[in-house]
C-alpha cells in the first residue's frame, strides 16, 4: 500500500469516526475484582489501517496524531458509558500528542461531564513511542488533567527512551511494567530483580504497579508471590468489545502445586478477628452508634446482600466526615455506602502470611492503624490488623534467622524438615534433590577456607537461580550439602541448567595452571599428594508421588535423598541419579 493510499485511508477514518474500541480488564488480586479497563483502538476491520501500530504510525507521519487520539478517546468514553462498565477507564495518550501546538485541552473533560463520568474514574495513560525531551512542558500539559481530578499512568516502564526520568519528573499514580520484563519471569532471576526494584521505587513514590502482558499461569504465580496487586494480560482476558464485568473466571486457579514449599499456609486464621459487618444500606447513624458502643472497634466491613465486601469504614474517617457543620444531621439517615472507602484490601484466608505482607507493603495508601478484610471464597469472614501482621512477620524472621545457615543464609535443617513435613501432609508430587560438591574437601585444603566459602556462596546463588521461587524450596544442610525441593514440571531441565551454570561459574576459583590441566593436586587423608578432578556436582534425586506421601515420614524422605546422593557420587564427574519413592 502506497503512502498516498495510507493517508487517504486515514482521512476517511477520521472523517467517518469509524474506529473500534476494545477493553481489556485490569484485575486487582487483593480485592478480587476488576479495578478498571484499558481502552484499545483498532481501525476498520476491512481497512489496511486495522492494526493499531500501522494506524498510529501513519497518523504520526501525517502530523495528525493528536487528532486521531482525540477521536479514540471520544469513542472510548462513549463505549465505556454505553456498556456501563464499573471501575476506572484507562485512556492512552502519547506525550508528543500533548505537546502538539494544535492540541486542544478540555475536550475529554467536557465529554465526561456530558456522560456523567467522574474525572477520578479516568486514568490518562502515557504511552512513549519516541524520545521525550521537554519534561517541563509535558508536566504543564499534564497539570490540567491532574487539576481536573484525572489520574496519570506511565505505560511500558523500562521500554521507552526516558521512562525512568518521566517517572521521576511526573510522579504518576500508576506505572505499568513493560511486557518484556513479565515474559518468562518465572525462569529469569534478572527480570525478577527488575520487577522487585520497580516495586520498591513505587512504594517510595506512592505509585501503584500494574503488570501487563501476562500470558502464563507461572508468570502470574511469581507476580503474586512478589506482591504485585494489579495485573493485566491474555491469561486473564483478551481485549474485547464487550468485556466481562465480574472477576469470576478471569483468574486461573493458583493451585497448591504453585504455592511456595518454603512458606506456611493458613497463617491468617491466627490473625482473624471475627468482627461484625454492616450491610451497605445501614444508616450512617447506626454505624456511628456501633463505634460508640465498642471503644476498641477500629473498622467495619461493608457488605452486599451476598455477604461479599463492598468497602470498609474506618473510625477515624467517619469521625472526620461528621466533623463538618451540620454533617451529622444531614447524613444520619443516609446509607453507609455514601461514606465507605472502596480503597480497601481483601485477602483470602487461605493465603500465606508472606503473600499478605507483600500485598500490604505494595499498597501506597495502607495505614498501619487501618484494618483489612479477610474472606473465605469471596465471602466475609472477619478483619485483620496490619500491626498483627507486622508482629507475626517479625517473629517468623527471628525464627528463620535462628535456623538459617550462617554463611549462605539459606534455610537450615529445621526448615528443611518442616518443608518435608508440609510436602507429605499436602500429598504433593515433587522432586527432592540432594546436592553435593565433589572434591570439595581437597579443594578446601589446597585453596583455603575463604575460597571454599566463595564456592559455597556461588553454589547457593546457582541453586536460587535454578528454581521457580513461586513453588520451589532451597535449603543448606551444612558444608557442601544442599537440598532442593522442586514442584516444577521442568525439574530435569532446571537441574541440567544448574550443572552447566555451576561448572561455568567455578572457573574463576581455580589457578590458571589447574584450570588448564583440568585437575588439581592436593594431599589426601593419608597425607599423600593425589590428583583430583575439578569441582563437580552430584545430584541425588527422589521422585515423590502424592500416593507415596501416605507411607513416608520426613525422616524416611531424607534417608531416601541421602541414598540417591550416595549412588550419584559413585558416578565420576557431574552426575544425576534418580530413584522413585515407593
């Protein structure tokens, strides 16, 4: 298609307004509901400009990007209103469009006013396709959006030329992590570190993080483990003209096989406060009386007819609202839904303490004195206190420190035993791998204990990078003995990568002449000089089925792993020996 034909097609689209808007849900994991929808535009289905990449590229080339984006926003707002969608509407805007001298601010606000959509339900999402240099001018262009009550989101964080500076300069309310860093995150330690750093910066800048482009359940499991709350992607729902309004069916079940073997579950039962809740139609006067009657009551959950949480009312926020002149008289008979906060955290009672802690710390507006809601299969159970979570986490950290290996800080024998016990209680299919370094003692004698400790730290790092943090466990028995518990289906590929990684990483620990010779000479236990091969790993593997869990205890499982390791060490060099648990 020639440039002239493309420009003609663009002119026809702009003249007719023939644009199609699709919506993709953004899901809040903590609140188990749809947080909002991103509006995505497509050209006419029979047009060569159907693809958004082509459509916007041609508009940019023709210097009509601002005009096209305005038409897209208008169409998105109209469709959003026609579909009566709940939550927030995310509208894509490019910085260059905002900086266009022909850009006319105020149109979106007037349209929203006509439709009756409050500005605080709209998020202006900046999409960066080209370098942004005039930050002050862009900040001024966005200022009027903020002044009108709109929120700001920064799209594709990490992909643009200047996205980190945009974050620093504009302080957006949301940041969306580029799909590149989500793709395969369950197999890439570097990507996990990147996302972890984004979460830390978001907490510091009080921004909410959205992970977009999620396509695999394994990716979602890792993000849940890391404490990411807002998620978006094909795994949950593809962009649709009529998107779902409820979360049911969107979230794939995160089965027990995807939970971290190193974490206790069911911790929230100890935190549960079985406080009464109120119906959304309860008069404010009744809620005020409930707080007056119970001096130690800090919060009340607000429920719908199905006993599902709709919001929460905190003592301090209710008091603030009623401090205004005549507020008590004006509001006393109004339903509590008028004053409840819809910005609350709701967690399933089956979630682990660590998961809840990460969700709490990822919420920019969570106050330590504010309670959170605990549900069972979506229905209200009671409340939990943030301070109780902090206390329990502190106790667990102290306990873990007592039982961690002092060199590698990996869980020691007590946590390993606890992991085996949980595994057997849950009747899980898993792979237990006893890891041992060959020739380590003579290496230690020749090179010294400091260099030996470096090797152990190197192996600990290799083991941590080889596992899936959302479902596997790494422990350090002591010395050069380590233990892996793998729930991942691709365990054999992971162990093969571990062998290759350790072999490569160890090269830096040898003297040049030993590396060249492929061996080193040290004294054996009889004091005689002996030639030893370079360090290698022996992996003793026990394949455990759920059915076999009923006939074993943790001690027997450990003995099986030791036997598998013994047989692996009988094989010279890098070895992997597998036995089946009966």
